[in-house]
C-alpha cells in the first residue's frame, strides 16, 4: 500500500495540485471541494530559496499531504543551481513533507531516494520528455532504472504529438499497472490522459490552481468537473 501522508493511493483518481509560493493555504482548503488530494510544492519555482523561507512556506500546508519537487531546468523546472545545492535543499525539506519527487536523470537521484526512505517518506522518481513519447521498450527501461533506486512511485510524462503517442503510454500503463505508476501524456494531444489515465491505473493526475504549470495541464476546476462526470464514486 502506497501513501502520501495519510492519503492512500488505492486506485481512486487522486488530484495533485501544483503550486508555487505565495498561495494562501486557506484558499487551498476552500479548493478541497474540487477534489484536491495532494499539494505538489514546486519549490524550484519559489521566489526565494532561503532555507527558512522554504520551511515557513511548507508549514502553511500542514493540513495537506505534501509532495515536494525541486525540478531541474533540464526537465522543465526552474532549478538552475548546482546539484550539490539541490541535494542540500532536499535534505532541508525532507523532514517537513510526506513525499519527494526527484528526476531519474539527476546524479543525486539515488541519494535523495535513500535519504527520503530513511526518513519514512514516499519516493517518487520521475522522467519528463518534452520532445516526444519514447517507444514502449524505452519506457520499460526507464521503469526498470527507477525501480533500481527503490522508487515507491514512478512518474513518466512525455510529449504526445498524436493519438498514437497517447496509445503507447496507455498500453505501457496497462501493462505495468501493478508497478505504482503515474503516467501523463503532455501537450494538447495528451489532455485526454489527464482525465482517463487514472482509470488505467495512474496514481495521480496533476492540475494547476488557475493555469497549468505543464503542457496540456488543466486547472483544478476543469479537472474536477471531468472527474465528477467520469468517476462518480471518486472518494
């Protein structure tokens, strides 16, 4: 059984809302009516990366399951400093959150995963491809590599240029649905994946508060509207 904080990822569609700093936690509590399940803190996009500022910002979300991300610029994030500094910031953050997301491509991935696991936190290892959708054998290689560093959840997000790309990701997800996956087809062609892939076994779908932070990402209100229509028994 995989959890983020007290939230059990049990196959019911779960919505992670990606936020920067400066969002009022009271506002997010009001947004729970739309089905907000997890707060993904995009620390790489914070206006200030001072340790005390970051910790103070994290503590605003104590009422929520928190997934912390410090996404590198190589995979679409805002982090442009050294990996040594990023590892240090992860070490500062880990005690205050329930889960972390580290890219498989990062040289600090194994160490972040180990430190998070030692602290009893859930480890999400991610791969983002903003150019194209890899073929199924390449996706399976990514999964194997992420599992080799003991990922609790493996996230694969890839740009979809057509419906065949969406089908490739859907086929991969169905084949490996017991492997604790989050799979997303990014871009305009991939919007459908953000609503339908939870039915195929994807643990999380991501939404923005007002605007998405990734290509093809819907906002929370839009996501909620579709999920209510398609998953009437969503918890």
